[in-house]
């Protein structure tokens, strides 16, 4: 007894001072540990069996952390005593400490590790035994039936509904026969050997990941390349790589009154500018014309006033016609500048689609307005009217218009005269249309020419009269001088 007491006293000399916090942590850690477990700490640990919930394939998604990276495999810590291994090919970029979601493929008893597949990554060892909902598989399209595609997945016959083939509607899915596709398991029945897969689910997930990444980088004013996905009457939807934007018809071109199909079609690759972006709702507006050079830039130097040019008639209104000089550059041809003579409607002179020669007569770059003249593009027929036509001569012409007070006759393009109703016939005329009709060829006599007022008076009834000969005036008789009377009175030198 004394020796035992002395030994305890000796041990107390080398015992560390008690730490209350440390003792609490130790007690908490050993609270659920039995004495048998403490004595068996140095014995081999039992390996998890295939029946273990953590090892069974098709269980819940497990999240793990990368603890080691080998030449072909990545070692994953799933928490607790569970560890697994995943092929390095299923990672694009990976480093120690990264966390991912995994699906359990099976348990390798010899290695004592779970064989894992990354969630959303194609499973390499897929069979009826380890299938699970949401698993990503790869298969070859072998045929097509009324409802969709038949796919071979590792020897298993799978069905892909037509609506699950793509995000966007495909009119002809037979083009996919023979191709290898990546799809997601949506339904299966091991006993009935039924397997339904969806390629659309994979594409939507990829698009969403790309959309989130792209949305963080997008900003108003940027120009991005995209693919036209659909064309509507009001515009087109363009995919910029995961984010869809609306390209309104008003933003497709500087031209107006056009249909979207005139500029884009499904599948076209275009460069569009982001003009409006709402990152909260994901809505985006695009512009094609703002990504192009402004056609009105430096317009004063390219088309100064007086420039002769050629344009195309795009549309006709009652007040004139709109002329397109180049893409997005449009001006007005007023009705008053279409002809030297009076016209009723612009359609009498030009038609939509006509290509005509014009002269620039005014310009307002700030308001993006420009006007042209058609009549000034050619010679003025009134400049030499008196040299070409003499008063009282008979000439031919064509009736262009019949009005209440007479008829207008075109002597040559741009030169028109008026036959008053009183000059249509020798007798009284109730209506001018009783004597002449539009497009009728007539012979008329020129009564008067007013170059400054641009008026010519004509006569139809006098056209048959012979031209009066010129009257030659007789020479004037010499004027006899009166003889001065003799002066009376005064001196007479003859006396």
C-alpha cells in the first residue's frame, strides 16, 4: 500500500495541469463511443458493403471535396468515412479543395472506394442496375417512330420523345439518325426494360449555365455575334450564346416599311448591338442598324446640294414620292419637283421600284431630311420656248387633261399649253369632254406665249384657218412743203 501511494505521488509530479475546456471536448467526442469500440481502435475497419445506403447506386446526390488528383482519377472525400474515386476525364478544370455533386455508380469492395460520376456529366458505366433519374448518358440514335427517336444506350433500348429532342422545334428529327447524343434519364422501369431520356433537359441546363455566365459579362452598348432562332412579323429572336434577345423590325435597318424576313432568316449569324438590358428579368433588346455605320454621317460632303444622283422609288404619297439613294438614306421628291407641267398625282410620273435620275435641292442632316428634284435633272423646256415655237403657228400635241374650263395639251415633255373652252370649237361647247378626250392627238394654233409665267394659250378651232399673210405697208408719199405766201407791203425793188 505505501509503495502504491508513493507511485501515485510520483506520477502526479509529471501530470499536466487540467484544462476544463479540453476535458469537455473529449467527453463530447467520446459520448457515443462504447468501451468495445475504444479497445478495437487498432483493428481493421469493416469495409462498407453494397447494401450500405451510402454505397447503393441510385441514392441521393452526394457532395464531395477533391482531396487528391492522380494521373487518371480524382479522389473525393464524401464526408465521414466515405471516400470515392471519379475519372479525371469528367473534369474540365479541377484543383484540390474544389467541391462537386456526384452520383454513386457502384462500390468497389477490393479497393474499398465508391465509384462516382459527376452530376450532369456522362456516366461511363451505365446499366439497368445503376440507372437513376437525372443521370446523364450517351447513346446513338438508331431509328425514328411516330412519337420520337429510338436510342441505343450501352445496349439498352431507350426512347426520346420528339418534344425532348431540342430546346427549339425541329421540323425533321430524322436528320439525327446515326448521331451520338447526350441525354438525361427522365423515367425508367428495370423490370419492363423501359427507358425514357431527354436531350432537351441537358441542353437547357447547358444554356442556363452559359446564360448566367454571359449575363454577368453583358452590358448595354456592346456588340455581340448571335444566331437567329426565330423570325416573327414584329422582329426576330437572336441567341447570343445562352441569352436570347429581341431584334425588333424597327432596329433591323434604316429603311422603313419592311418585313423582318427581308433581312434575316433562321440560322443566320449576325452582329447585333445591345441597346437595352435588364439583368433581373433577363430581357434584352438588340439593334442591327446601330451596329452598322450611320448612312447620314458626312452627308453634306457626300451629297451636297446640286449633286446629280440616281435613286429608287420606295413608296408614293399624295404629296410626293420617297426615294432611296443608298441603304438607309432616303429623301423626298415633292410633287412640285416632278415635272415642269402640272400633275394631278405623283403616280402619273413615277411608280414604286422605278430608278430615276435626280438632283439634290435641300438637306437637313440634323433632322435626317433631304429633298430631290426630278424636273431639274433634265433641261428646262421653257428656256427656249420662243425660239422653238412662234405665235400663230400650228403644231401637234397630245391632250393630257380635260377640265371644266378647257383642256391641257402637251407639246413636248415638260411643255404644256391650255386650250380654253371657248377655243375648242366654233360653236358653243357645254363641256370640254364633248370635244376632246385625254391622250387624244390634236393640231392646235399657238395664240400667245408667256415665258415668264410659263403659259401657252392654244386654239383648236383656229387650227384649220389659214395663216394670215403678212401685210406689207406701202411706202409713204412724200410730204409737200407749203409755199410760203408772199409778203405784202414794204419796198418793192422792181419798181
